[in-house]
């Protein structure tokens, strides 16, 4: 909200400088985003009248002007050479006298093509009022010659821009801002005196509110016999321009001015363009299928069923609360008007600007809530201004009133105020602050029952009123105190890992954490995750962020490309984040941990030969996450992974995720020179941890036995290990694979597996015979279950 400080001070004029006023507003929750002067500094510029214009004798584009400046009581006209295309006798313009200092230039008496020139006739650009101009700045014919131009044009002014929060729609008008300033500074506010305009004609236009919930209050009146040939008063044009609006014609300027003054948007229709004229009628309804409208901004819009429109008997005239239609707008030649002032429910207007791709001053106000208690008054104010500027005769106001928002009293207890603010306010102080805010209330036994005014839609609960008291009391007056709270040590059960511990382990193993959007490309879901029904976003940030992710792999692969494009050759990344699934109409969220490895196992160095990272390196990292627990790995397929180099990971009998190399199709598509190893695990499985169990440590030496067996190629090592461990032989402390061989000396359909066995008893030293007996039993198990035979 941008506005003129001088305009604000016509309502309330506290004894504060501009800087102090801005600070007071900011400290009361109405942040002043910027303060800027209306015009740069300049001096010795006066209002002047061009008396005569003659062609320059030595230049086709220059004119020699006789100019009356009246400066310092001097009635002798000055001779000034001017090159502006719009210079002519009889106009009044700003004139910089000799010795004047303008933005970026100094004015002095000089000769131009041999003709003496004393001063300069100025454009708005030369005075720093506009960025560009096509000619001299023409002033009103009644501008007093000789008057200091800065005083005449009210340039000793500043523009304040408020960065309002969405709940403060009441401050989208100068009267609302003035009300706040008066409350903050304890000053009296001068309100604009609005008197009902008496009807001069009996003519009315029938109004039908077909959507009473969406439009619970509608006022309309007919204005006849206006003239648009008059100019909008200079004071109004200045206030509009300093609020960021350009002047269009007197009627449109008045509706915009009243909107800025009161916060109530209004709209004027050309009565001649309404179907049937006075014999027709106005309908406030929702759009019908197939209807369209051309808006004032030139956009042709196909209306949706949830769009509220103002229509005549045949067609929509305006998009209610947002923008008028081009066909019914007030343009040159209009003589009869239908003037509208209404209250539209915020929920009906909210979100429409976003869906349409444009906003308007009206929509910005209606979606935040306007003062329905002042809707009729704004109509009277606009009518009065139109009659004073454009003339004409008005009919009576037709008002249709439905069920307006309830203003139910809110309970405010003094005990609660003290507890929330940390400041004890007595009844008298609270009553004073509420009076300053112009809130009506009743006080009973230290409890106030406050009725929110019609312009405050943000007041609904007790805490809202406490916030108002804090604003008026002053945030800077509330002493800072140290918080007092009971501190308890959070429990850290040994059966649960923490997410921070998972991060520590991966960082220690040379991974770097990344954080990606939960919104991803649709192709990532369908091709990488095999998700044919991803959760689509209704309003995606972009086409590349159209669906919710069910896997973290897409983001990691994108991070890989980002790093490779910046000449990084060794990349190890991980991410912990939420993933989302849809099952029919049910949605679920699951937290996952994913990792990516690319390049060499270790940084380039002299101590170790270079070797690319592989499946088993990533498997070791996962084992480190689970230590001292164990994981099981079984061959399995995944749409993102290599068909022969991917596996499913199980942890304590629960499927925990998958591990493998990126599918060659994707590797080729992304132009990757080396293989990428990926894994993704369910965090809830990773967090569970088996509590360690103490056992006796043997003081007797272990015995080691190695065996090598030949088994069919398709037999998995895990199955063999499970079989041997299932025998639960107490003196076996460890069984591990240490060699796999296929080649010369071994049949083509066989493979050789070598296992290490450690045998140890806690009560005695084992003999060779006892050890051999246990090994023989295990060999027998392998022979019977897998057809293995001992390799000689």
C-alpha cells in the first residue's frame, strides 16, 4: 500500500517527523517498507505563463517564448528559447529561473543559436517527477503565476509504502491507516464528512442477488446527465499518481480515489451498455457454462462456474470483486451511469487472482475483507464527488442486504493478558487501549467482552485481542525476560538409533548430505521408481516439479549431473527425506535414506591403486550403518537398477530397501562414463537396533579350520551360510567365506567356495579330534542339502 504522507496528515497529523512516523507504524505491526520523496530537490522553479511564441530565426525546431513569471514581483516577461512540441501561447508551465538548480543540471542565462534565453520551461522529466515525458508539464489554467512550483505542486511530500500482512486488509485505505496512526499516537482523527446525497430523480435499476451468500450486501444507484469533458481536479490526480494509479477519466478516477480513501472498491457501468437500460436489471450470480467476458485489461476470459459475475439480462458485465468488463466500462461519451458498491465474501474472491494469472486492486482488498459497515457510505462519497466534478442528477440508492458476517463478542481476561504478555495491565489501562482502537466492549469482573468492528476480519479469538493490546502498549516497552522451563533429559533408548547417528556414520565414510525438493519430474517416478500413479500437484511450481516423489533416487541423480558438469570426478552423496505413496484414495508418507557413489573408491593418491567404486563398497557402507547388526542381500530387480547387479536388502527379516548399479539405459541417457552405485533404505528399519547381549569370553585358544567345497553355480553363498549356522553348534564362534573360484580345475557348472571356521570352547581347550568331528558334521550338511563335495 503506497500513499502520500501529506494526504495521511489531512486525516491525522501527529507531532512526529516522517522518520518517526514510519518507525511508529513499523513497531505497531504495519511495516513501512520504504520512504521516498515525491520529487528530488530543486529550487527557483515557479509557475509561469507563456504569453507569446515565435519561431526561432535560425532553428526549425526551436521557439522563442515570452514568459510571465511574476518572480520577486517582477512583471517584466522573460525571453526563453524552448524546443518542446507542445509549447504555445496561453499555457501555464513550471519555469526554472536563471540560477536554478535542477536534478543533474544548473540553469543560467545563455544564448541559443544566437538568441538570448533566460531560464527554461520544464517537463516532468527535467524536474525528476517522471522517468520520461513527451513535452512540457502543463498546469491548470488557474495556477497562480509566480508561485513557487514546489509549493503549488505539493512536492514537499513523501511516499510511504506499507508491507501489510494479509490479515490487515483494514489498512488498505487512507482512513484505515489514519485510524491506526491515531490509535498509536493517541491523536484525534479527522474523518471525511460523508452526507447522504438526496435523490434528484426517481429512476432505479432492478437488482437481483442470486448468490446471496457470496454477495450479502449490494448497493447501486443511477446517475444521469454527467459530463466527461471536464478534467479531474489536480489534487485528486496527484493523490492517485502518488498511490501508483494513473488518471483515466473523472468517473473512474473518483471510484479509484474513494477506494484508496476508504478501502472500499467501487465500479461504475455505462448505463447505455446495460441490456434494456433502466428497463433491464442487474444480476449478481455465478457464471454459467460457456459464458465469457472481455475484461478491462483486454483479456478474453472463459468463465468458470465458481466465478461470481455482475450481469445484465443477457451477458456478464464484470467479474465481481476483481475487474469490470470492457464492453460496459465508462469511456468518453458516457452520460448515464450505474454506480455499484458491494461487499463480496472473501472466500469467493480468494485464490481467483492466482488462477487467472493477474491481480487487481479490488481483488486484493475483497479477498482480505472490506468494511461492510462502510459500503453505503463509500457509495455516497463517490456520488458526491462525481456530482461536484461531472455534474448530473442521481437516483435513490437501492440496497440489498443479506446475512453479513457475525460480529460476536470475544472474551478477554486480564489474567490471560498478563500471562501471555508478561506485563500486568490493569482494567483502566486495558480499557484505554481498547478505546484508542475504537473497539466496543463491556467490562465485568476483570473480563472484557470485545465486539470486533466491521473492518477487522482478523479478530476472532482472545489471543488476537492480546496482540492488539501489545501493539498499542508497545512491543519495545515489554521487558525481555529469560524463559523459565523445566528441563528434562530426553530419553535415548539403546534399542533405537537416531537420524543424526546415521548421518554421522555416512559423513565419516566420505558421503555428503544433500536436500532436494519433494516435488519431482513425472518421468522420474514412472521410469526410476516404477510408480505409475504418482501424486500430482494441483499447482506445481513448474513442469519439472509436477508430482510428489516416492523415491529419493531422482534427486540424487540430478545432484550427480550437477557435480559432473562442474568437473567433479568422485561423488558420494546421501539424503534423508520423506517419500509419498498413493493407494486408491489413501495417501501415506515414508521416510527413506538413499545414497549414491560414483568414481573411485578413494581420492587419488600414491598409497593405493585407483579402483572404481562397486556394489560391494556400497554394501560395506550399509553394513556400517547397521553394525553390529547383520543384513541379508538377495538378488532382485528394480526399475532403476541393472538387471544383473541389483539386490534387495533385508534387516532382521524385514525388507529394508535395495542396492545396485544404475541401469545401463539410464547411464547411456545421462551420458555417464562410469557406473553409478545406488541404494535406498527405509529409515524406520534402520533406526531399530538389537540390544547387545553380554556373553562369556573364552580364555582358551581358538582352532581354525578351512574347507573348500564345490557346489553348483546357482547356489547362493547366503543359503550355505544359513544352513551351517542353523546347526547351532555352540563351539563354532565364526563361519565366513574368504574365497570364490571358478576356472581351471573346476567344472564349468560348479564353483569353489572356501570357508573359514573358528572353533572355541569357554570351558576347555578343544582337541583336534573334537574340531574335526564338528567340521565333518558341517560338510555332511552341505553334501546332503546342496550336493557339495569337498575339494581336494
